[in-house]
């Protein structure tokens, strides 16, 4: 009976480790996406400024 308890604890620990690895991978992906969104936002802001400067009479 005690081997079942040990197996259950090991299985729960393995499950938590897998969830931890998945959470870290998700966090790294979100961080990379945020950097991409920031770069795109800066590029759009610069392009809007260039467009506004190119319009005569403003």
C-alpha cells in the first residue's frame, strides 16, 4: 500500500514539473510576442509621423 502512495506522489510531482516547464515556455513566447508588438508599434508611430510631415499645409 505504501508503494501506491509513493507512486501517487511521484506522479503528482512529475505533473507539476511538466506544468512548470509549459508555463516557462508560455512566458518566453509571450515575452517575444510583446517585443514584436512593441517594435511594430514604434514603426507605425514613426511612419505616421513621416506621413504627417509629408502632408502640405499642416
